[in-house]
C-alpha cells in the first residue's frame, strides 16, 4: 500500500511563499505521474501541478509562473514550491500518485491558508 508523508503547509501572508513536500513510500519512478491537487471549502478538488515519470509537467492556469513542482527520485519526494501566494490559493493540498494501471493514491492533505 502506498503511503504519503506531507508537510510544509501553514499560514502565510499574501505575496509570501511556502514549500510543500511529500515523501512517498516506494520508488517515485514506479509511478506514471505524481502531483499535487487542492480542495477549497465548498469546491471540488482540482489539479495544481503534475509531473510524469518522463519529466513532463502540467500546471493549472491559475498557478502557472508562481508554482513549481519537482521530484527527487533518490529521496522519493514530490515538492511544490509556491510563490506569490494569493488568498484564493487557500485550500487543503493533497499529494497524488498514479501507477501504470491507473490506480490513484492520495495523501491525507495539508492545509495552506493565505491571509493577512
């Protein structure tokens, strides 16, 4: 069973930065795609950023130019660097991994709050 250890969430002022980190049990390289999703109160869960095992990345339009996803295969980590944060980025952020049989696995989530 895949397990995740997410960290890095918290309270930050608008314009600030946070770095989320997700340690995945097992080899990240064994997954077809890994990434981060978020869910704000009263809204559906949405894609934030993903990265395939081949290195291709995909970002939601709302975070392009501000967020960067990275992986470290040696440490089995999936990080999300978030800069120029806005109040509308407030949400619970979830680490996600999809294997080659399209099974999706989810972390428990970490809260990010952007407020002055």
